[in-house]
C-alpha cells in the first residue's frame, strides 16, 4: 500500500507530508482516502496508509471484547500535518466546529498530545502485528521485520505505528427547536485504524531492572 514519506527519524516523530492529489471515497457514511488515479491506468488502488513515530502512553493489545487500542504521544508538528491532511476531506468546513479528533491535548502542557489508534479485527485474540524494528534500517521493508509478542509494547517505548484513517459522520438524538420542529444534529469525527506496531527503542534502556538482591555488595 502507498505510504506517506516512509523515511523515519528514530529520535523524532516522523514528518507527514500532505499529498496534493488524493481521492476521498464515501463508504458506509465514512470518507476513506485513496491515492489519486494514474491517468490511463486501471490498476486497483489500496486505501492510503500512514506512519508516525511516538512514545507509548497506554495500550490494550491482549484478548478482549472491545478490540485493541494504542495511545502514543506525538509531536505538535505531527498533529498539525495530520490535521491538515484530514481537512482535505470534502466540505470539511461545514462540520469543523463539532469535529472529534483522535487525539487529546493536555490543557496544562499544550505540547503533550496523545493520539489514539484502534483495531476491531480479531479482538478475540491478542494483537499480533507487533515487530522488532530496533535493528531494521528500512522500516518499510516488511521482509526485515521479526515478529515479537504484544507484551513487548510497554509504556515509554518508542514505536513506529502504521495505520489508516476514516472520517465519519453520526447523528445525535433529535431535539425540538424553538419553532417546534424536530431535528437531528449531524457531527463528524476521525478514527485511526491500527495496522502494525514496530518497536524502535525499549523504554527500559538505561535502567537496570534486576532485583537489588542480585547486586554485588562485597568483594570476594
């Protein structure tokens, strides 16, 4: 699938370049982004895919009833670029005021932004698309990825996340206005669908977590 700027800086969040030519397709009340068609080509297009780098804040990747989720801290630049991309959806201005973004900005620390990724697929088993990227030079090279357990995805880890997105609409319960007419308010939001998690740096690097009882305390 096509990716936006696959080159990753392992110490900083990835720069996400907003494409100038994209196609948004409405599927079941959700707008899905696709790369623009190539002239005179009948080649089937895959859903646009994205990547971002961030530090794990919280994750739920084990077997569960409601699916899997991952929250990572991203940079303000990442948020702005993703926001700019999402705003290219048709007629965005009409639902900008009530739009639900897939991130939370800390009111006390505006530079701390936590983005949320979710997956409803195979929720009856643990999330399996987790891989070790610590020694991988080209993170887009799927053949170089070694699978690891979801239990390696700990708070504080630096990870490389692959995801798709959709912009959806929903209607709030009908309310009666001053003239006695009932109407439903249409609101909109965006979801980041989790595809894979690559471990770039373990959050335990620089810390010895062995039991203090095992530490040498006297000369032989």
